[in-house]
C-alpha cells in the first residue's frame, strides 16, 4: 500500500512529463549582457546564451554538477548566481580561467557532499564575494573552497554547522574584509585564526555557542557581532594599541559583568542588552572600569539586565552619547546632577525599572528630546523637573503614580506633584495609568502639546480650564477608561483637535462641538449614550471620517440623524457590527444598520396624531376663551356706552 502511494505520484508526473512537448528550454530573459534564468527547472545554462554574457542568474533551478558544460562553456562571467540548486559536485579548476568572476553565490546547495570527496575546487582567481551559506558544511569543509582565493574580500558561511574556526581556516584568503558566520555552532576559535587577515573589518559571529573571548586583539576590526551566543566574558588584551572597533553587539548573551573594552577605543555603538549584568563594573571591581573611556560612544543599550543602579560617574567620559537604553532593569534611583553631564544625549529609555527617585541637576542633558519613564514607581518628583530640560519634546510617564501641579505654584497643590506648564517644546505626553485624581486649570499651558494621553485614570476630575493653552496645538486627546459621566471641559475651543478617544466612560451626552470643530476621528465606544444631540452630530459631520460607537444603549428612533449619517455620509464606522439600538417593539437590541425610517414611522405617525389632537384642542380652547372674552368686552362696551 505504502509503495503504491509512493509510486502513484511518480507515475502521474511521468505521464505529465511525457505529455509535455519535446524537451525545450524555457527562455531566459536577457537584458544587455545579463541573463536571468531563475526558477526555470534548469539542469544547466541554456546553450544559446549570448556571447560575452557577464551576469548569469541560475538560482532556484536543478543544477547538480557544476561543470564547464553546465555553464555552456562560457568563461567571461562577472557574476554567477547559483543560489538554491542541488549542486553537490564542482569540477576542479572550473573558476581558474574565469578571470573576471567577482561575485559567486553558491548558497543553499549541497556542498557538504562535495566536501566529503576532499577535493579542492581550485583557485578562485578573481572572486571577491563568495556566498557558501546554507550548505550543511561542518568544521574543516570550508577549506576546500577557500584554500586558494587570493582576491576574496567578502565571505558568507552563514547557516552551516561549523563548530570550530581553526588557525589555518582563512590562510588561503588573506584579503578578507568581511566574514559572516552567523548561525553556526561555533564553540571554539583557535588562537590567531584571524591574525593573518590584515584587512578584516567586519566579523559576524552572531548566533553561535561561543562562551568567552579572553584576549580580543583585532585592532583593525570595525564591526563585531557576538549577539546570541553564550558569552560570559569579553576581555580585550590590556594593550595600549588603538582599536578601530566602532560597532560591538554583545546582546543576548549571559554576561554578569560589563565587558572589558580596549582602553584606546573609538567605539560608537555598544549593545549589551539581554545579558545578566548586575553592575556596570568589570569583574565587579571599580578601578578596572575607570581605565576605559568612551569618548566616541553614541549608542549604549543595556536594557534587559539586572542593573540596580548606575552612578553618574559612569557617564563622565561619554561626551558623545546620544541614545541610552537602560530599560527593563531594577534601577530604583537615577540621578544626573553633575553639570555638563550627558550634554549630547537625545534619548533616554528608563522604562520598566522600579524608579522611585529621579533627579536631574541644572545644566545637564540640555539636548534631551525623548525621555521614557513608563512602568516605574514614580510618585513624587521635583515639581520643576522637566522645565530644566530645554529640548524635551516627548515624555512617556504612563504607568506611574504621579500628581500634577497647577501652572503657578499653589499651596493647594498636592505635595510631590510635578508641573508640565512652561515646558515649551513638549509635544507628546503620556500620563495614562497614573491614578491621577485631579487635573488643575492650565496644567499644560505654554507647552506645544500635540498629543496628550490621560486614559486609564478612573475618576479623574478635570478642571474646566485644564486644557487651556492647547487651543492651537493639541491634535490627539485620549481620555478612555476614565469613568467620566460628563465632561465639563470645553473641547470645542480646541481648534486643532482631530482625534479624540472617549471610549469606555459613562458619558450620557456628547461633548459640545460646533461647526468650527475639525474632529476627524471620534471614539465613543462603550458609554451610556442614548440620544445623540443632532446639532452636535451635524456639526461633526463635515470633518468626521471615523466614528466608533459600539456598546452604547442608543435608542433607535431618537437618533435618526445619526442613522442617516451612518447610511449616507462618508463617515466610516469600523465597529458597526456592535452598534445596536433599542426599539420599543423588539426585546433585543437591533443592529443600527437594520433600522429603517419605517420602523420609526408608526410611532412617528402616533406622535403626529397626538400632536395634531393636542394642537386642535389648544386652538379650540383658545378660540373658546377668545370668543368668551370678546362677548364680555362687547357687553362691557355696550354697558359703558349706555352709562
Ligand atoms: C555528475 O558528476 C558525477 C561525478 O562526475 C557523475 O557521476 C554524475 O553522473 C554526474 N551527474 C549528472 C547529472 O551529470
Ligand atoms: C557581501 O556578500 C553578501 C552576501 O553575498 C552581500 O549581501 C553583501 O552585499 C556583500 N558585501 C559587499 C561589501 O560586497
Ligand atoms: C548582530 O546579529 C544579530 C543577529 O543576526 C542581528 O539581529 C543584529 O542586527 C546584528 N547587530 C548589528 C550591530 O549589526
Ligand atoms: C525602550 O526600551 C525597551 C527595551 O529595550 C524597548 O522595547 C522599547 O521599545 C524602548 N522604548 C522606546 C519608546 O523606544
Ligand atoms: C532601547 O531603546 C532604544 C531607544 O528607545 C531603542 O531604539 C532600542 O531598540 C531599544 N533596545 C531594545 C533591545 O529594545
Ligand atoms: C500611552 O501608554 C499606554 C500604556 O499605559 C499605551 O497603551 C498607549 O498606547 C500610550 N499612548 C500613546 C498615544 O502612545
Ligand atoms: C503663556 O500662554 C498664554 C496663553 O495660554 C499667553 O497669554 C502667555 O503670554 C504665555 N506666557 C508666556 C510667558 O509666554
Ligand atoms: C465610576 O463612577 C461611578 C459614579 O458615576 C461610581 O459609582 C463608580 O464607583 C466609579 N468607578 C470607578 C472605578 O471609579
């Protein structure tokens, strides 16, 4: 049975093959001297390749033996792409006469099978870039390809199974500039393995199993990637040579101590995120660290470690730092008080620590634009804290326990509150999830706030003037999940406001808006709205593009304007499925789209009849009274006349 299952598809494919017209090579696309023959089920290059072809793309075909014949006896190639074939044999000496061949891509083949035969492929006379990635090569196998490759500058051995870099691995390829060994299982690098490579500037050893580098001495290297290994230690030699290293990625390792970097370094980018750092000291000793200066460092990522504190002396010699990420550690106090410190830093990410105290001195961090402090335990701050940061634009303070002061110093302000007024460049402020109780008047006056998130502060009491000063700047306002039953803050004066989120509150009426509003998206989901004020809906209609209205106890027949808007205007209601309304004739809420004018017509007629009856009655009563009155007057008149 099993055999039959196997045979059946085979038979089918034979039938299909015999049904095809006699063997005819599908045409490659030829553009000038470049031939594109990718994905055409070819076993070799077509015989009719134009003379002088320089680039041949034979990727994703079925080449098995790479010989002069499979390349149709052409030798003038500059660029050969044989990615994703079945190559398990290469004719020795094949590339010897290809004196123009610069780029050779042999990735995703079965060169491990060829390597088992222990034959060298012969000289790669002119090849500068060689891709041997994903070939199942293991330790020593690369030798058969690299033994004689004097021009090779760029080599990829990514995605193989190499466990050791031997001392002689690259001895036949001394021009190498860039080596990628990403995603192998390297455990060991023999001493001196890269020493003969004077031009080596880039080395990617990411995703291997390296546990330590003890005497790092590659002075000419510019980029070193050791991310995703099992590194517990990184030590440079104690030499006073100057190192050219610019980029060092040590992320996702197991280092308990800060790496010991070359004393004379030009490092610009250092990533030690996702390690086990418990302190910024090297080997837990203070004096070792102070020997190393980072004059050029621009980017330092120490996020996802176990740091408990960072003394400000750590930053003394980082006069170029622009980005500092220490998020997701256990820092409870962060203080930069020394004047002149961190003058170039633009972004500081301190999110998700356990910060309770934060201090910035005068004249520190004068270039800081973005400060991320979310997910901490901040409850009290110096009240003019952020006014000292003249460039600050973006503040993320959500998930803390802050209190907000009024714009002028005021004895009624809660102790430890922080002021946001007069932070002139502030554009983005997230204060959601802070258990905010009060929002005083003019809280954000004299800022440039464009986005303000005050969501998830249930019970927030907003002063009616709390948003004054934001009339011409505020574009996004988020007030969801605040348990607001009526907004006493006037939103109609916020002329720039385009996006507002009022979802998950207890609103029973819409905020007032007039024709000057420019609201484009409005979220009213999950409130207590029964009737939508028609004048407000009409005022909104000219600018509104998106409206969320689900989960409200709307009444079907008192919202015919809204119904009309949903059915006839360009406003998109993304949650229309959940917009239901209550109709007296149905026990269950009805989807708003199913409501028709007629459903409300009958009750409309009834109302009309009642109204007519009432009017007629009133008119009759008035008429009756008038008639009576007239009669009386007439009588009076007559009486007086007779008198
Ligand atoms: C490929 O080369 C090997 C060894 O020279 C030979 O045995 C085999 O038949 C060749 N296969 C094809 C498909 O040409
Ligand atoms: C090096 O080779 C890789 C893979 O073939 C290629 O992506 C990269 O652009 C090459 N770099 C240089 C500088 O030639
Ligand atoms: C280092 O390698 C990792 C994994 O391949 C990659 O995600 C990261 O971007 C590389 N780092 C640098 C600085 O190029
Ligand atoms: C702050 O750092 C964390 C972890 O490193 C990262 O996930 C987050 O995106 C960063 N935040 C910002 C706003 O860049
Ligand atoms: C650290 O924060 C910086 C800036 O916020 C960000 O660019 C980087 O991606 C973060 N690092 C990680 C590991 O998320
Ligand atoms: C503000 O922070 C909250 C997390 O509490 C997040 O869900 C929200 O998306 C942030 N707001 C903005 C506008 O980024
Ligand atoms: C602060 O803003 C108000 C308007 O909200 C303006 O009248 C006042 O002049 C501003 N104060 C300063 C010092 O710029
Ligand atoms: C929400 O407000 C109502 C009164 O409007 C109050 O009874 C309720 O406790 C509030 N809920 C929260 C979580 O503050």
